[in-house]
């Protein structure tokens, strides 16, 4: 059995969605001074590898504490998308894959290699609304992506987010190392941190590869 960590580390200066307050991580106690070390961490819940709750974009929708944990854990299908020439990802990427109700779909573009660069944010791929609806129609329970947002970065109306969130499909953003998965289906987990009434949650996402 092999476990692949699919998360980006949280650290000062990390890539974030435009306009969000920067993460702040610092040591406020040291072993040499007080006998123990303590890290002080300040960030919005939509930073790094994280999960979105429907309340993020839909008024009155479920917050993270209201979502069963198993909706972020289960069998995942790896779907490849070539975004080097066309940034909009369309439904035709699904044609060669068998996706079952209750699956988690992980869209692999390879864009995580640009993490930490302007290109990751400014030239990011995104999902078409037709693709989002096609995935809803397939009755998946979650969608994971290795880029910054399922919507265009500059579109603050978030239509793709809303298609998923209005249909109980959960979103995991900023996955890493999907290129290391060499099987079409894997066990996947992205359990979000349990924060009361939160609209998102940090996660340590991973895949389990059976021998």
C-alpha cells in the first residue's frame, strides 16, 4: 500500500486567491526559552488545499459542521484534462471514463506544477458550466481539482460553484501531486477541519494506492 499526500503545505507567502488576506504563520514560543514550542496560525479557511461548504456561495446552505464526513472520503476517479491550449474544461473530457453515482472525481491538469507562481492564479484553467452540470447528472458526491478554482478567477458570480453547491456536490481545491497517481481509481480522502458554522475547511488530502 502506498499513500500519496495530495496537499500543499501551509506557509508564509503561499499562493492564495486574489484579494484574500495573507496567511500568517509564526513561532510564538520556543523550547530554549520556555520549554515548549508553539505555532501561531492565522488564515481564512479558503487557503491552500481545502474543501468548500455550500454556504461559501449559497445563502442559507450547509456549513462545514453540517456535512457528513463520508462525503469527502471514498472511491475517486482520475480524469485527465489538457489545458495547455484551452483553459475552459468541457464535458468531452468525461467520454472515456466510467463514473458511478457516489464517486469522487479528481480532475488532473498538471497545473499544480505552477503553484507559487503568478501563472497558477492569473492563467488558471476552469470548468465550463456544462461540465459542472454533467458531473451533477452523474450523481458524484465531490469534485477535486489541482488548480485554484472551478470558476474563472475573475468571475465573482461563481456559477460553477453554485451548480455544484446547489446539488450537494462538494468541492476540493488546490490538490497537489495528482500526477503521481498511476491508477484510474483510488481511495481518496480530504477530510476538512471541523470548524463550527464555517464555509470551508483546511484539509490534508491523500490517495491510497493498493499494491
